């Protein structure tokens, strides 16, 4: 098998620029000392090649596309045991890589890129670094600071546990087939927050609820929670919208909810 056909239903847009692939691989910093790197959706292996050249990396490739799996196993036979035909979103990372810090990398399918971020967040105490290609709009949203219209759920949740860096843009012409949008590469490095000073499950809920009604002020969007807005520090937030808040603001709101 010498080629893999990109499949629209899998959101496949194969990177064809070797220089960009090398550049992406080189953005791994091995933050907090990991060696295991999971490549999500390796496709034709344009990125895999540069990851496998790095002796510091214990590479694993995960793809749901049978054609890609066959192609990779044919071209990288020494690594067949680590080429997995699985859905990354359903993988039991805790079982497969118990006790390890890991890195995640990939030219992510845009139709599941947000879900991949939520998977990383779910395993934030394992995944110490992620480098990935996203639709530019999503990348800007994840890296956004408070006050901008693109600030959203992923901005707050990712930045609560990771330092987010917008690295560089990639044009449509660098892919087969070219997507209808520009792309960008992000790097997330696990910060030193071991746990938030609040109920983390409730924190997720407060953030999602606030942004699901982002045009409303917080007093109205978070009406389903019992929040004492008159408390010092919160009274200034009640009239704001979710996009105007920082991670610390959402933590302070969650602490108040948790105490009632």
C-alpha cells in the first residue's frame, strides 16, 4: 500500500509539507520529563517520521482509519506493536500508561479537536504536554485571554491547568485535500496547579453554564446556582459576561457556590 485516501467523514487533511512536520515535532519540550508520546491520527506518517527519529521519544501511533494503520505498519514494521487501531477518545490511558507522564501530538482531525482537548484535560495529571494542529479559530479560542470575544469554555478550562502557547499558522495549501480554513499549532504545557482551590467538577459546570449563555450577564447566566453576589470580590463580577472573566474569577465564584 503506497497511499492513503483522505476520508471526509474522519476529517482527514494530510499535512504534506515536510518542513512543517519537522517543525511541529521539534516543538516538543519534554516538559516534566516524559518520553512516551502518543500521536493522534498519524495518517500517512509525515509527522511520525520525525518523531521516530528522536531517540528521546517512545512513540505510539493511534488511528481509527484501517487504511492508515495498514500503511503505517507496512512502512514502520519495527513499531507495529505501538501502532494501534483505536479511538483516542475512548482509550484507557490510565491503564495503558499507568504511572507515566505522557505527551500528546498530532495533526488533529478538526471535527474532534475540541473533544481531544477535553480528553487531555480529563487526564491532566498524566498529559504534561500537548502539541497539536487545530483549526485556527479553535487555536485562537484556546489561547485567548479575558475580554476578547473568542474567550470561551476551552480558554478557561485549558488555562486553568496548562500554559497555552499559540505557535504558528499553517496555510490551507499545505494539506491534502486543502481545508476551507487556516490552521494553527498550539502547545499546552502542564502548569504547577495540582488541584484547584475549589470543587473541580463544580468549576467545570460553572464555566460551561456561563459560556452557554455568554450574551447574558453572570447574574442571569448562573441563575441556576446559589451565588451570593453581594460577597466581597463577587459584586464586581455579577454584571459582567463570561468572556470577561479570568480563571481566578471563575474559581472565586465556584468557591462561593461550594460553600452554600
